[in-house]
C-alpha cells in the first residue's frame, strides 16, 4: 500500500461571493487541501473544514491560486 502526500494550495477570492465565503466559512485562511483533481479542476477543502468547492485550474471566475 502506497500512501499519498496531501497536497495543499493557497487561494485568493476574486468575486464578492468568494470574499464572503473566505471571511465567513474559511476563517480568512488561504490554504486549502486538494481532495480531488482532474485534468482541468480541483476539489478543495478549506483548512477550517467548513467549505468545499470546485475550482478551475485555469481562469476560475471566483478564485485564483497565490504563492
């Protein structure tokens, strides 16, 4: 059995809806755990565990990846 290392990324809200989720459900923490990944999308879980969402890897309307 091979264990996989958990992948994390940091995101920044771009829209009013995303800013609302960022403040109210993500506790203003940028880091998210990658739960699933496809060729063009990622399913992310906030560190708080209260918000889960799909994000396009390229040109997402609501979120952008930050370093």
